[in-house]
C-alpha cells in the first residue's frame, strides 16, 4: 500500500504492508498505523483489513468521510490493486506486492495457478525466465484472456516483488485525465486541482507499473511516455521540476501494434521501447483442456467469497462449458460460474449457466474433436509459414506480409512450431 502525504513534500511517499489477517488503521490517534495530524481527519478515521486475498476498507464513523476512487464510502468495500483512497490531506494507492501473498506463488488473483494447456505452460515458462530482468514486457492477447494475471506473475517473480504493483487501463480515461493519472499534478495546475495528486508512476516507484490496453493511448501522450521511459523522470502536470522514478513497465494490448505503427496510429519508437520482450497469451478456445479446471477453480473461489459451500459441476454443465466458444475468454467463464453459483443448489447444472452458452450457434459441433481440429489447424499453419519463408528466402518481414501477419506474430509462431531461421 503506497501512501503519499500530499501536503507534506518533505515526507513524500511511504509504503505500509498489510499482513494476512492484519489491518492498517488511519487517524489522528497515536495508536493508528498511519497517523495523520490534520483537523480534517478523525482520531479513528478508517480501517483496512486483509483476510487472505481479500482486502476491505471501512470508515469508522469519521466526521469528513473516507473516499475511494472519488466516491464517499457508505459501507465496507473490497479494494483492488490501483484503488485510490482519500482521507483528509492524504491519498493512498493500493498496490499488489509480495507481502500481500498468503503463500509463495499466490497473489491477489490466483487464476494463473491453473495452467494445464501446453501453450499456457509455455507462457509461464517465459514469465519465469524474464521476470527477474529489467526488461520492459508487452503482453498480447484478446480481451479477457488473463493478460493482467501474467503481468502480476512477472511482478511476483521479480526483485521488485516487495514494492507496489500498480495498474492502469489506458482505455478507461480520456487523454487529459490519463496524463494526470500517469504523472500526477500540482495544486492549482488546472481548475479543480485543489491539492497535489500523486501519479501512477510515482506511486509505483521501485515496483511495477502495468499499463493495460496501451494501444488506446493517444499519440501525444505516447510521446510523453516514451520520454519518461528513456529518461526515468516525470514532470507532474503544472510542475517545472523533474522527479526521478524507478519503475518497471509491463504493458498489454489486444491490438496488433505492428499494424497500428505501420498505419501511423501508434509510435514505432515507443513500440520498440515497450516490447523488449513480447508474450502472447492464447484465447480460451485454444486452451480446451483448461476450461473445466478453471471453472472448478472459479466455483471454489466464488463459494468462499459468497460464504457458501462449494458446488460441483454436473455432467451436462461440463458438456456445455466445453462446447462453448468463449468469445469473452477467461473473464466470461468466471462471470458465468459466479452467476451459476448464485442460482444453483449443491450442483451447478446446465440450466444454471447463462442461456447464451447453450445456443448451438455459439458452440463447437459435438462431432468435432477439439484436439484433432487444433492439431490439423496447427499443421496447416506451420506448413503455410514454412512455404512463405521459403518463397521469401527466409526474409521474415516479407514472409509475414505475404500471409497477412505482423512480423512479431510470425516470430512468435516460428518459435511455437520450432521453425528456426537457417544458419548464415
């Protein structure tokens, strides 16, 4: 948890760990974990508690209230990484750090523990190899495949694991707000800037900053981000002095940034800078062997969160889950299981699942063997790539253009199929 005392530039940012079954209290009382000597803060103002992977905040009948992401708290609220808590003159940003793990390898989200498919095992093998390096990482994959989980795994495997893991979705904010969220701003920088705000780069100092959907970042802001990555300094909006930051960047996108760069929608120099290492996460429809293990995992986790006993998957529910194409990927599967758990008794049946899962137009025909189809598609794809490489004298750029792929995707598939460039 990163706490910045915005009215006290001498103190700057501080980090407070929340141990399992522990709590952090904020108030003017000397017994508080975070003591804030300010008239806007009550003696016992707010409490943050952690139970395993669940972190909750509650206001302790304070006079001026506790605010989360700009909304006043009126009941207990579960916090997630990146949530911003405002109490009087302080701003606290919750980050995922190694100290928030109950056991080695278990973070705030644990879907990554289910890695049955060979492609996902390959992904996590790559994560293990590059986690403890300073390289920037670009994670490619469709929406909902679990790119954020891969980013968290990179952070937990790095030497920065005891520092914050801060995440920001670049598609969720307009350009003017995105800049102030990234770099922060000074008091009076613009109308409504009544106090200094800590940006995500500053909050992640010493740790990892995860920029999701970086392909949606406006061009003008891309140039500023490039400067920060190259010089390792930020300038808050409205400030004149630079502030040094030590942050490892992990970015993710569902777009083909090579194509975006070639068509002028993404800066090629920034692409080179953020793609020190690229990891492609396959969609769930290509990870057939993981559908049921993931569903069972979500059923267990959701049961704990709902305070009820776990529910098993009936045979008809298993069949529906395996035959559905999952356009929303892992996120859609998780939502479907959470919904089913609310409706079911001791067993999740097909009737408890969303109606769209049973739509025959959204299912793989029963006569198909998914594993056989995947093998056939892989063989055709491998042969096509081999033919393109040979036709273009193994020039990867021209071969990629010939078959309609980006060069980065071509290289990934060459590695996947063991197609090595010929010796020079």
